[in-house]
C-alpha cells in the first residue's frame, strides 16, 4: 500500500497544479484551458485569478481575451459563473447543465414562472442578439419583458441564467461596469464536440491537472457530476492520471505531478495574493487543507457565500484583504488570520506590487498588526 502523502506535500503539489508556484509567460486563454473552468462570480476577482497566473500580464490583456471571444463567462457548473474557453462552452453545458436544469424546476415554481415562460424569454434573447449584437443586462431584461414575461424580483436573474444554461446565451465582455449578454452561436461559433464519455474524461483530466492531488469526491463536488462519472473518467484516463494512495478516498494526480512528488522536486513555500473566489479555496470539497480551523468566518463572513480575497503562505490562507481603487492608485488593506513574519510581509508586498502593476496603478499597502 502506498504511503500517505504528507499534507505539506499535497499543498505544495497543488500550488504547482494551480499555477501558483511560479508565474510564467502564459496567456489568459492558456490558463483557462489548463483549468477547463475557473470560478468567476465577481468580475474583478475573475480577472486577477487569470492575471496572477500570467507573468507580466495587465488587466487589459484579460479584457482583450474577452473582447476577442477567446474567453466567456457563463454558468456551466453548480449554477455558478465560471470563466471558460469559448470553444468549450457547449460540451460543458451539455455535460453538466442537465443536472443543474433538473434541480431548477422547484426554484422556477417558487418564482411563479412556467417552463413556457423561461423558453419564451430565451427565445426572445436569441432573436434580439442575432448577428453578433450585445445587450446589457438592463436591455436583456427589457427584451424579456417585451416578450410578455415578468422579470421583477429574482425572476430576471433566473431567466437570464436559464437562457445561458440552455446554451442560447453567454455573458459577453464588459461595457464599462455593465454586464452584457451575447448569443453563443454568434459569439463563440467554433465549438469542440465531445460525446458524454469523452467529456467526462476531459473534464476530469483538466480538473486533476489544475487542482491535483485531489480525490474523486473533490471532482464530483466541483463539477456537480456523480462519483460514478468520476470513476469512469479516471478509468478513461489510465496512463495520464494515477492514484497516489489506495482506497475510495485516494488522491489522484497527473503522471507528471506524481513524478515531482516522488522525486521531491516541489518548490519552497510561496506567498501569493489571491482574489476572492479563487480555485485554491473553491476548487475543493474539503477546504481544511488550505483554510486553518476557525478561519472560514474571516474568509466567508457570516457564511454568506461571498469569499474574500486571501494571502496564501505555503498553500495555507494566512490573511484576507480588500482593495479600494483611487484615480491612479489601489489601496490594499490586509487583515492577518495569524501574525505574519517579516519575510512573509516582504513577500506579500511583492505579490501586491504585481497586482498593482496588473491594474496599471500605484500601490498603497496597509497590513493590520
């Protein structure tokens, strides 16, 4: 029976998989392809999730990737917004959207909407967006209202979500602070085609590549698929993915990562400033390896689902931070979860200087003792 992998080794191996061990000259599209999908409910956080993994990148590089249609934001898994490569939208929705749509029936009934209402709203957007047109959120809701469907309360959000979930629309590039919507057939016309078994295998491969070492239960929680799907995907990836331990909760890794772990070639501790909703925290069903006991209240105050930005030291969340944008400066306030050493403060400053450069602004950093 293989020896258990020490927790510190798992964390350091995950930093490699998460592309956080050392920045590289990657593009935002290359990062998104590596992961397959990246959590991105908050626009600014999603931009830095990409940027922190691309050495020398500016936020304009991320914005340009969305403007070109290389990347889109949509709701592929668990009813939450992710950044995905534009070519992968349909097979992801086809794979994961079925389960999500099934669970949405009760919510639609609670909102007083029928399936016919939802389909009419999606059809109205399909028509209005034809030819590559973009609609802001307000314009999209007005279009749905014009089709005779009530968008008051939470109905509007659900109808916009439904149109995306059924493959009619995706979230388009920002127009200032306004969210836009686009028609997938126009905005992302080139799509990778996979049958269901191929799609399960591909999504598991990307998940393990971007998060490993992980359990199959981690994958099921992240993707919204079943453990049966996860096991089938693992079997289909024989030779590319390997279990590091035995048993039903075995940790899986790519063969390349397994060799790094075996040969002891993992990097020394890293200090990285991450955005809220980053995959390091949200990418695992069990977050105990990365978030210290008792610290979740600071990371997610009140358990309200709004994950704060973090400072990670050797794969463990050591602080949270907030930003305030000024005309030419970004003010960053850091609240440690535990006292930071002088070296950790220096390393955190370097990471925040990268963040300020990404935004094209000067940095003013304050760290609460």
